[in-house]
C-alpha cells in the first residue's frame, strides 16, 4: 500500500516537499526521533520525509518508536526497506533509549478517544509517563528542537458563540468532567514539554491539532467525515446520528503535514499554535456536502435531536497566529479533501489486505517486580502473614509470564528486621496462583527507589494486554 505514495498520492507528497521548501534545510544530515509514527499523521510524515530525502538529497535519518513495527511494515514494506528509517520496538513509557545524538524530536503518539473513555486514569498515566520518558531521552540525546502534537481538546468545550478558538484564550477542560481526561492529559504533556525546553534551552513548539481529512485517516464510525464517506460509497443513505448541529472545520492532510514540518524546523515568536482549518460547517452540512460530491442521489438522514449537554458543539480553531508567524495557509478545500480521501478508500477496497502478523514480543523481556504493594496488600507493622493478594495485578503478571517474559520477584521482606519470610512468601505466591521464574530476597529496605525503567501500577495492565 505504500506504493500509493508514488502513484495515487504522488501529487500530495510532491506538494508537501515543494511547499515546505527551505524549511527542510535544518533537517539536512539531521536525525529525528518520532513517536506515533505508525498512525495517520506518522504515515504521511514518513512518506514525505522519504520523498524529501530522495528529491532534495537531505540525508536525514529518522528513528521511529513502535510497539509492533512488524504489523505496520507488513502493510508498508517500503518503510522497512529504507536505510534512512530505523525502527525501535518498545513502549512509550519504558523504551530503551537508542544510542547516539539526535537533532529533532516529534512526539506524535496519542491515546484514542475510546481508550480515554474506557480507562481515564490509565490514559492519563500513559500520556504523562510517556511524555516524561520521551523528554528524558531528549535530554540524553542532545535534542535541540522538539515538536509536541497536542490537541484542540486542550481548550475544553468551546463557548457556543466561538467562531474559532485563539491560542491566547484562557480556556481549559473542567477538572470535574469525566470526559476531560484526554484534554487534561494533553495540557499536562504540553506543560512538561515547555518546561523541559526552558530548563534545557531547547526550542519547543506545541501544535494543537483539530480535525482532518485525508488518505489513511481512520474510517470508523466515531469520526463523522470518515463515516459519511463510507456511507456515500457503500450504503443506501448517509446518516447523521445526532442533530447535525455541531460545528467542525476540516484540514486536508497535505496542508497538515506542511504545517508540522515547518513547525518542527522553524523558529517562531510563540510556543503554541493551532493546526487546522478555519472554514467551519455543521455536521449536517458536512453530510450533505459529502453526498453531493460522492453520491448525489442518496438521501441524507438526520436521525437525532440536539442534546442540552453537548460536550463539543463547536470545535474549530483560529489560525491567524500560524498564518502571521510562519506564513502557513490552506491550499486545499474540503471538496478536494473528500474527493481524494474517497478515491484512496476505493483503491484500498480493491487491494487485497496483506495478512497481519500475530502480535508477539520482539524479544523476551525481564521484569523485576516488587511483592508488597504490587502483588500483596500492605500490612500493619509489616506482618506479611496478613497480606492479601492483589488479584488484578497478579492476573497482569501472569499474562506477561504466559507471553514468554521472565518474571523475577525482588522483595525487602526481612531486610530491616532479619525475620525469615521465605516459607510464608512462597506459600502465599503458590496459593495466589502467581507465575514467576525467580524469587529473590535481600532487596534493601528504603523510603524511595529510583529507577529509569519504572513501570507504574496504572501501566501494568496495559503492558500485559499488549504483551
């Protein structure tokens, strides 16, 4: 499917290379570290960097962090055969730092809305822990410029009369809103990036991204524009699930990628920039426009009523700052975006899907795990005979064991008192059904343990699920 970038999508790729222009020059002989490189944005970043290397002789290398690069490369083998692209297997919160220095960093990894809604605390922990780990790496690798891809969700719900939110508007998600986790996590990550940049004298830019359309975007039902394109091509009608009154603005992916490359490489007077279109329309009008372009004979059905509590009735940016500071603009209208996305989708439907490899660990990893507070409850007076199992964590550890990873238990039981807890501990672990390879005593008793490869309890279940 990556051959589409040299055929159907060739014009878009060449547009990006030409439009970025002299802003490519800071990347000449550079080295970029990229998170989120296998998502919608990442696919286009890789394709356009490949083209810039080929057309301009940039000789820019990029290292891409991914949990399962083999799955991505099964779909896009051209990204695996390029010596300028290095793949690093790992998780955002705990990846092993690649060796050498890097000139630029793009932190584009993000949680999906579904994951946020289903596991808000885990999602918040992963955004914070992942960003912190990326910044620790940036400090070690000598990164001089970084771009953090944030979201318009960082503003929280916009006022109903807002025609386009500006970066200087004093808005934020409500801390008591359970739907605000994603936006709050993005704000926290922004803050971490900008504070790191100030302390380390690193140039940093935050791109607050809004809504987009283009080839390789998710076409699931939770994205209105993707759903409308699919329905226009495949269904008997285009259906709007709600009232159709929410307001959106869609930027075509080729414009988006130009903006991101420019924001990565160019100095600017501000640190936060909106990224998106300022050409707004309602969801109902979006459905009608999609129908007129792709299926003029199909009806558009408005199936719902407006809710009194619409979390994001208006979701659209003002982009004056990006226009003024960086000379950025919009070169594609929404009609072009819908047309080109539909052409890509139709091409994809006619191509046989390559089989996806079953996710397996790239290598057997070793996990050193504490007992009390992780596997067993904490007890008064450190009377470990009273401990009860923490079954959720035991289940996660057993999943790691079953996936082929090595589990070493390291405990401070008895280190301070000299009491022998060996037999009681082994009996507890057997009774609780914990699977492990080694049990080690002698961990020094301490008030704090500092470790650069720490995995939090919040992240343990997610780690086991993806093992």
